C-alpha cells in the first residue's frame, strides 16, 4: 500500500507560487479569502519581486500606425531578456518567444496617438508602469500597467505648441511623479504632479532657472530624471548649440545642470547615467523641427552604410562630473541598420540593446545585443507578435521589465 506524502509547508507552497506569472497569482487569489490574504502579504510580494527581478524581460509597446481608426490602440508583449546571448556566432540569430499581455489598450475618450517626435508624444517606462502623453490638444496623460491593462487618467494639463513631459519613480518616497516642461519661448509654467489619490493629484508649479529647449527623451536613475537640453538663445538665429544634461531630483524637486560637448542620447548604464552617440550623429530634433514623423525622416536621409563607431560616455561621479569615455565598432551585421533601430537600454550584465522601430506582420522582428566587453553584436529574432496587424506598426522597446505585485495591486489604477 502506497504511503501518503506529508503535506507541503506553506513556505514551500509560496515559494512555488512566487515563480508563476502575475496573472496566475491573481487566479490563485480567487480560490478563497485566505489565499487572497496570504498572497497579498508584504512577505509574498517581496518574494515574488525577488524571483521576478532575477529574470527581467524586454517589454514591447506596439502601436498601429496605418489605420486611422486604430490610431491610439496599443498592444503590450514581453519576451525573456537574454543576459548572455552569445552562445552562437554573431552571424546567426537566436529566437525568443513573445508573451502577449494586453490587446487594444485604448481608454475611452482618450487619444494616445503615436508620433516619433518627442515634441508631440511621450511614451516612458518606469518601475513597472508606462506613461503616455499622446495628444497635447486633449491634454490628458495616462499611466498604465502593461501587464494588466489597468490605467489611470491624470488631470488635464494645457500645453502650448510642444508637449514635453517626463515620468520617474522616487525609490525612497515610493512615489511616481510626472514632470511637465513648458515650451521655452511660449506661455505656461513648468509643473510637477505626484501620482496619488485622485483628490490629491494636482499639477504644482515649479521653477527652473535656466531656459532650455528639450532635445531628448528622459531617463530616470535612482530617483533623478535626466534629459538633454539646449541653452542657446532661441531668439538668435546665429547662436551656437550649448548642450546640457538637465537633472531633476524627484525627492528635492530641484534642477541642476551638467554641460556636455555635443548632442547625444541618455541611457541607464547599470545604475549610472551614460551618454551614447554615433560618430556622425546629429541633433535629429533640431533637423526635423516640427515634423511629426522622425522615422520617415531617418528612412529618407540616413543611408544604410553610415558610420558604426559607437561612443559611450559613462558618468562615474555626478558631483565631479567625471566621465569615462569608450568607443566601439563591430563587424557588419547584414540586418542591423541604424535607420531601422532604436536604443532600448542596457541590461544588468552590460549589453546595450537595440530594437527595430517597426513591425510588419509576416516579417521578422529583431532585437540586437551589443557586448562592449566582447565587442560583439548578437541578433535575436522575437516571434509571437501575431498576424493581426494589418499595417506596419511602431514599436517602443524597454529593457529590464520586472513584474511587481505592488504595481499590479495599485488601487489608483482602474
């Protein structure tokens, strides 16, 4: 006669459940009130977060560009983020499967039109949430959980001509904040909003001592939002560019500035701010001015065989403004074209991730991992977006996506 096995301890059961996706945990919570209570404890949420952090994912936000009726509809996918993708030679592609999360995210009466120009559109990922500001005329930013589709509409904010806003997380105060920067030569004030209870959410006026144009997307590192600015006199047509890194501390709510030599993009390089640019890079936002479609401009003006020398300057010490400068080149990949990719970010092990900016049904979609240590480029094909898109789609790719039950349980999201 077979002996019965001893019952599993609650610790072992929680250990097993913590390895499941968040939607599976949500189903377990429906079993009983006791399960719902147990799986909502700080202990289990921290356990789940530790497991999730050990296997970060790439997050893909996909917008339909071609169908006017579909504009403003987004889909969210994720795929495993490869921390050591060099098991094959750089001439062959690995394959990764995408997992579907949310289809046709389109809040009622809210327009989230995708534009590739930052003066008309913001799409920012931070600590499990995505921030959209997709229609400056409507003036209603949206914060969304890409794993569940739950969202919150923020108070209306008037914008004049250009709509620049940034989204960050203060890890000490455990608060998400939105920074709105008014057009440098127009009316309106800079403002800040703390994401919280609806009755307390309001835009607060803030002061910035230095007039500047915004020249890049923002990146938030350890509670500080960074973006590239240009302080040249906007009224002087002969003025030379004067680039600065604008630093906004979400906790103190104060600005500071770091002068830099040239136009660049900003990334989080393993917890440090880094400046990244190609040898022949130019200020794309200055070149296109008010054009909505930067993607088309790149397709029309950036040739396939442009310079592939990549410069990465890592800010080792913010106070001393100490930069370590590195230059990289790699052998040509017959799929990697600069005009087709964007910089998605940097993995925890130091690989710089590039991703294609467009997805077309029936055609492969690639992510590229560049290892500065090995000076190698590895191509990974992401499969699983499906054939449901009738038109070419814009894709925003984010690295180091980690599912967090604290975010899934936010009562501010509906």
